[in-house]
C-alpha cells in the first residue's frame, strides 16, 4: 500500500503489530521502516462516530518531525 506520498517520500514499509477496538474506540500499533531503513513504532487512537466512521485520529510518533506546511491545518501538536 502506498500512502501519503507527499508527506513521506521514499520507500516506507508498514507492519501491523496489533489492533484492538471497542464500541466507539480503537487503537493500532504499527512498525514502520522508513526509506533509510530505520524502524519506528507508531501508535494511533481512533474515535468512532454514530455512523461507525472514524471521527478523529490521534497519532503518536517516537521522533518529532516538521510537518509539511501544506498539511499544518490538519494537525494539533501536544
């Protein structure tokens, strides 16, 4: 699967480690290998609305990075 080509150039590989869910919440743990071969975990928490659609995603990454300016309106930093 190729995703978000603009934000993450190069050859990335993702492996799902674990996915869990409940009625209105879900979480995923993935292992990412970036274009340089660095392996990093990624954690995502999902809020599900009354139509069973993802209403909000909160991602946690191990390394801070600068988001491309054109995507800044999509992110709230903690």
